[in-house]
C-alpha cells in the first residue's frame, strides 16, 4: 500500500501568494470564535502608505512593537526586499487597516521601504473576536514571555485576576505570574537590548530586582541608563558577537553599574554626562564630574577636531585666567 506522507506545517507551494498568481484573485474565509465567518481578500499596501494606512494594537496583536528593532527583524528584512512569502492579516478600521497577525512583517516593510501584502476583511470584529483570531492565526516567531505578559497585563487591567486570566488563556498560573513579572520591567531598560527575544525569564527577574534596588536607594532609572549607554553602544559596535552574547554582556554591564550606583560609596562616584550624540556606536563625547574635579572624554574623533578642541580650551583658559 503506497500512502503519501502528509506534509506537516506550511509549504511555499500552498502559500496564498502562490494562489494569487495562479488564479488572479484570492480570498479566504475564517471562522471566528463566536461562530461568525469573515471573508478576507488580498490587498497590497504601497510602501509609501504602510506607515499611515496600517497600525497595530498591542492588546490585540500581542507583539511588543518597541522590541521590533532592525537587529531582531534580520530574518525577515533579508528576504522581504525581494518577496513576501506570507501575507499579514488585518481588519478594516475606518480608512485604515489594523494588523492582527504580521506586525513583524509590517515593521520589516517600513525598514525596507517595500509594500506589504495583507489579507483584509471589512467585517467588524469585536475585541474578543479580534484577539482570539490574532492568537489562532499567529504564524510568525513565537511571542516571548514579556510580550505574553503585556497581553495578559491588558486583561489584568480590565479587572480579571491571575486565576481567571490563566483559565481564559489556557496557561498555568505560574506562567501568568512569570509573564506579568517580565512585563513589569520598564520599557526604557528593555530598550537597551537590540534583540529582546533573547532575554530570558531569569534575566527579567534580575532586571526587576535591579529596578527595585534602585527605587529603594532613591536612584532614578534614568541615571542607570545614562551611565551604561556608552558601554552598551560599544558592545553593539562589535559585529562578531552573537545575539545571545550581546544580551549577556549588556546584562553584566547593567548589573555592575546598578551595584555601583546603589553602594554606600556611590555618592563619591563620578557622574558622566553626554555632550554630543553620534550615529557610530563606539564614538562619544562626554563630561565626567566628581566633586570639584571634572574632565572631558572623547573617542574616535578626527585629528583636526582634536586640534581645534585643544585651541578652544586654551582660548577659554586664557580669557578667564590670564
């Protein structure tokens, strides 16, 4: 008996885009969790209209949009310039389209300045229908624990307790607790990591503890971020580091600096202030102050700039001290 093996997962030969090319028109009917049916048709959004015509709601899509950095989207931007294998899925909201699934493809299209293929329905969906459909049709990279937590946080803010959230989402109460803890870490701190999907729950626990320690010692998070920014930029300038190595180094930098800021001797620690921003990761111009002592620090500036700075400092000293 010759039984043909069933293909598991998606194949390019059965991609909706392949069907569009063969038949000229493509539409698909999805069954919503309410039992209603919605017909989706394929639309191509021109590159110049993607930002204005499409949008993403965190509570529906579940993807943390602030985490969609160029580094985290390399797997898509590498091919999207040439072709989009699978369309995003969206629903009409006035004259715009809310992206239910495919926010990474949308973000990549904005980076690559390309158009975006979207399966769109004109059927008005309830919040619950949209959220469930987005969860059911998720085709991209699995949401990390923080993104899950941000989605669950919206449910918690709506009045549900963690036990109710766990039952509604089909998750254990322990996972709900972990996800909510990951979501509680400040976005400004998370933004230091170029590929946030590399951050583990253990890392989130550490970052959460660091935030609590800073708060107990009346140290602003902004002070920590300003103190580590130049070191983080230096790490990001290394092209030969893997994504997990970059994450691990940034974690160590943050942990070390937070310990210095909250130690009893932190009052005597020098403060560092950036005086110019550079596009290059390993260039900086900053002032370091400690009591009455201060100095200016520069890295990788052209020789002519160094010479002019020398002359400027000499002129100022002559003007005020001669």
